C-alpha cells in the first residue's frame, strides 16, 4: 500500500460560495421532495436525478474547472466519481484516466466503458485500485484527482448543502452517506454558515473507516467487508483532509447494517418509486432504523446519492434478499 501523504490545503468557507457560482451553470439543481413515511418534517434530496446518476458530478466539475488547462488527470473511483469525471471531462474537453477495481459495480464499469475516457481495471478491491492510480499518476506526471481527498471536489460537493439552505429559512439537519467523506465534509462546511444546522454521516457497518478515524484522531486501516453499499467501501487515503474537516464541521456519524440498507432500498422503491444503489440509501436506513429521527420543529433532509445499480442486482437484493453486489 502506498502510504505517501499528499500535502493538500484545507478548503475555506468562502470557497463554498465561489465554487457554487462557478459550477451551477454546468449542473442542474437536484429535486427536493417530502418524505412523510419517514417523519413529520422529512425530505429527500434526490441526487439520483443528477447527470450520471449521482452527486459526484458536482465535485467533478469543480475540480476540472480548476485544473482543465491541458493537464492530464488520473483518478480512482468506486464507480460514480468515474462516471461524473468522464461526463465533466467530455464537456470541458479534459483528458482523464479512471482506475477502478475488479470489485467495482458491474453496472458502473459498463457505463464507464461507454464513455470516452481511458478506463483501467486494476486491483482486487478499492484500496489496491487507489494505490495503483496514485502510482500511475506519478509515472505519467499527471494530476492525481481523489474522489474525496481534494479541496476542489469537497467544495463542489458543498453545493448540495447550499441548495438545501436556499429552500429553508430555519436550521436544518442533513443526513449524508460517508465513503471517503468528501460529500459530508462539503455539506458540513455549507451548513456551518447557518448556526444550528448539522450534518450527520452514515457508513455501512461492513466498511466504516471514518468512524474509526474520528475515534482514533487519525486514519487507521481496517478490514473492509462485503457490502451492498459498494460505492462507500474502502479505506481512507492516508492523511485525508476530510478527517480534519469532519472533526470541525460534521463529527456525528453512525453505521447501518446490510439488512437496514436492503430495507431502505425497498422503502425508496415502494413509497417513492426511487431506484437507489446501496450507497445512496444508507441515509434512509438510518432513519428507518430509528438511529436518526425527524421532528416537526426542524427539517430533516436525507440525501439519496446514487442510482447506478444493475436492475437485476437491485431486484435480487429487494425481492430475493440476496446481498450480491
């Protein structure tokens, strides 16, 4: 494992607003709908309806608009970041190579093969793919773009939080999945501009490195189990700035089980007709399991972050109760 720590600058609050202005011409605002089945003042932010099917397009545009000067880019992805980067790179005429592991979602690999970017499948899991991507960037003298450990990516994801604040005048609570922590870090930064608002992070029990990192105060490698939330699976990059940002802006995290994630995917389909991948449904799982509760006094906004799962896999999970990913 490549343990070299990259020296990155922490993003500043001012950048949340300037980045939002920069990327909003390239991306639509994702819908916000009421979710009465989850509580009296609960809402769903449907990032599933963003281009490429996840929130990742926000960070992809933010980063490429900063570095799209002919610089070659190498990135690693569990799938959704790669799809978003391919989409943004095509729009901005940037050159990108995306590395995914052999364990990445087959649906996401299928979609990436249809894109115009270079795709490399390397490593048995995300950690191995990430290590390979960083080494490849060094060999090619390219810019390594992390799907989460990058200040511009984080500032791009913060636009989710700003869109929510624009629609509510009071304090809000936002529930967000945690993979590498880029989305939660960005949302936490955005919500900090309205005192009293909080961001809560949710990991899969079988892959919860951020929970351990927050407890230990540093990135600690842990065994990563098999999870239907494949988009969240994997250890954290050594020295990731998302840990510092979560300690400051969003320290409250929890985990959900595989069964709870399965139930959440089914709930979204049955009650709202929403197709969600496992990673996109962990926030719903935290509410359905009672780990996060909605009250009438303060809006609770749950981020539904991705839809890129094969239909046959989704059906198997929901109706045959299998955990095939």
